[in-house]
C-alpha cells in the first residue's frame, strides 16, 4: 500500500521488517520477495545501482529455492533497469530469459510482461514482423485470462 501511495520511506521500513522476519524463518522465497520489493523502492527513488543489487540478490534466493516465477520476475526487473539505462540489447537478453523461464510456469499474468517488452524492443528496432509475433502471443493470452491491464499495454 505504501509503495502504491509513493510513500517510499514507509514502504522500505515495512519491506525490511518483512525481510527480517523471513530471514529469521529461513524462508528463501520470502527473502527473495522482500529483496525484490526493496529493489523496487530503490528503483522508484532512481537509486538504480542499489536496485540492481537487491534484484540480483533476489534472483539468487529464487534460484536457490527453484522458484521459477520469482526467477522470471527478477529477470524482468533486471531487463527494465537495463532498458532505463538505454542498454537495449542487455534488456532484451533479460526479457528473453524472463519469458523463457516464465512460460513453463503457467503463470501467464507474469510472463505476458516480458512478452510485451520483447515486442516493444522489436517495434523500436522497426522489426515489425517480430514485434507482431510477440504482441499476438500477449494479446491472445491476455484475452484468455481476461486481463484488461495487459490488453491495454499491448494496444498501447
């Protein structure tokens, strides 16, 4: 809630409290989630180097827990950071990893994001056939899961 309200200080306090709890419980998935959440706070504050560190730590915990949805999400976050830094080729590599790991999980809500990002990359490179391929995949799945949010992003 605090993150949605852009109260980054309060959000970080809560995420750090949750991280402490998950660390005490030795729950690698919980640790990974809260590291990613702290990374998100850092990203919102434009502290990109710190965000990168937290996202990479989250990726490590997700890998140790064999949490493919979390791994896919971390690759997506890393891709978005690269995109913000105008490292489009690196961003694409992360988006592809996110998509490749995400699709087999069956969690379409999350793998549609890298699918759209891959489409956007190709669109920006004027490779319209490749862009259309990924937009069509995203559109079909977003329609199947009734995700107005994703449909709006594809149409955008």
